[in-house]
C-alpha cells in the first residue's frame, strides 16, 4: 500500500464517510451550520438533495456528531418502508415497548407520549432518512402526518430527508403537496468546482499526515474535475487510484497520465473524443423523440442525418457512416425486437396500453440509459428470482438525463403489491425498490415527451 511511501497515517480518500476528514469548503461547512441551526430551532421537515456521490452521507454523519447531547437521532438507512412499518421502525429505534403485533394506534400513542416526555425535559428527537427518493409516496405522506405531532409552540418530531434529485421529482406529485409545503428548509449540494477540488485533495492529504509539497496541483485538480464532474465520491476514487499508480512507479508527483489511468479503471473516463459521442447522442435523442411521439418515418432518415452532417463538418466520414448505420439499425428495432432489453420495452408498451391507472407495480431500479449493457446485465440476473415476462422497462428523462426504469409485475391490489415488495430477494431490495402506480408512470412518459418537444428545434434535432 502507498501509505508509508507518502508518509500517511491512514487512507486519505476512503469512500466510506470519515468525519475527521470533513471538508468545510464548497459550502459544506455552511450547510452543516444551517442544518444544525434548523434542528436546534425546532423546524419541522428539512430536505437535503444532491447527486449520487455528492457527500450527503458525510453531511448526515457530521450533523449527528455536531448536534448537542439533548437531541436524540433516529437513523433510517432503508427507506423502502411501507406506511405501516415506518412508525414501528421509529418506535423500535427509540426502544419503545412495542412488538410486531402492536397496532398503529398503540404505536402512535406510545410514540407521542415518549416525545412529550422528551419535550418536558428540554430534549428533542430528529429522524434522518437517507436515500429518501426511494421512499414510497404513501410512506412520505405518513411522515407528513408524523410532523403533526406538536405542542402549542413546538414540533415534537423533526425529519431530515437526504435524497438524490429524484426526491424533488417525487415531491412534485400533487398527492403529497401538503408534505412539500411542510418543508421549511431545502439544501442542494452542488458539485465541487476546480478550486475546491484542489483545496479538498490537499486538505485530506495533510489531515492524514502528509508533510511534503502539494501532490495535487491546480492543473491536476482541473483534470479531476472534468472526469469526476465534481462529485466527491468520484474525486476520492480518482485520487486514491492515482496515488496507487504513482506508488507503483516509485515516484511522488501525480501527472495527467495517472488521473487518466485511474479514470479508465473506474469506468468513468471522459478523456475520449466527444465529437462522435455528441452526434450519437443527438441521433439517439431523435430516435427517442420519434419513438415516444410515434413519428419514426424511415424515409426521413436521410434528411435528419444530412442535418447532423452539416452541423458537424469536422467529423470524419467513417465516423458519420458508423453513426448513420447505427441510426438505420435503431430505426427498425421497434418492429423487430433484437435483444432482451428491447423485448421488455415492447412488452411494457403493451402493458401500459391495457393496465388500469390505479394499478400498482414495483420499481426495482432506476438506471442510466447511457449504459445499456448494465441494464441488460440486470435483466439477465433477474431471470432466476423473477418471472422475466413480468419485468417491464421504460425510458424517462429525469433532470434532463435519460434513464431506464425497471419495473416488476402488475397488481390491482395495494396489499398484494406490498406483500410482493417485501418478499423480493435481498439483492433486489438493496436497490431500494418501492411501489408505483400506472398513473405515475404514464405521467413520467408524458413529461419525457414534453421535455423532448421543448428541446427539439424545427428540424427535429435536439438543441
């Protein structure tokens, strides 16, 4: 390992949160202070949103450490709980005298009495919910009802929802608008800019014992920013692997080569030529728009491709030919399913055409549409525990990013759907599955159509 080589006492870039290495720059310190103030002031529901790997868990751990002793923290790491279970989980965490057979009224009464006792002693209780975007809408509504527990002047129970941007999407659902209005403070964790990445990397190195000149220069920080998109988890992974690469060579200085090696090994290398990718993205977007709107006309292929060529004159002809061929292959894929993924997408269209709007399904996972092979792998691995013919897949744009939503089965009874959700294998539960309605899925598709229309100019090419 490289620790002795660089004179370090421990690893500086572990991806598991280490509160002793908390970096207060890039507004993280300010967010922590604001969260502390909100909790101590007795505010009701607080929301913290950030992309995957933006540092939400670290902030959550730091807040728990920084809060005064009179505040008791309940931590919920698995948000895919039913409305019936959320009360029990909170009560169990508070060590109340209940069991699995205790009904909702009994649990609520004991919880309220416990909170009143705490309040009379000048103490507070706050619930941290991680990955809140995976919490079913019905459970989020139950949280709103819990926020009603109060005295004439103070809330008895506070909630902090830590989630990905999908949480904001979920909170736009009109069925839980009352919850949205109860959120008193919202925080968004922005990605780190280059300057903060430079300071963050060297802060962590020195915090674990490094005493030499800065290993991570501003140029290297700029390179890391491009490949990590400013997300702390990716920054940590790149920095750790770059240090290992330098150590393996016996050197001490990090170069762009080491960052490129680390990025390639981490499968988020962005150092390749982006021009062909831009063309491909536009083509895929055109296909997606045509697919959703039902306007894919083979005779229109040449015109669209000619428009693409005119907008990208510096792309070599072989690249354009490859893109054109891919476009033509995609243009007929809806008529002749050629893969497991395509078959499941087609089955989903048929299912959505007949399912009732109040029917339920289980959302197993949300996956980046940029990586089809990972989606296919997930489907292949799901064949054994699940009936693959009941697995559905559709595309949706979330915050401008195309995603695949993978669903399982169709139910017209909530209890039956919830029982199936609970019975899912452990490996599938790890993705935070939750129940959704057909009505909500159709709304996703309509929003995607609107997004494509809004981003498409008169020539049919996305702006």
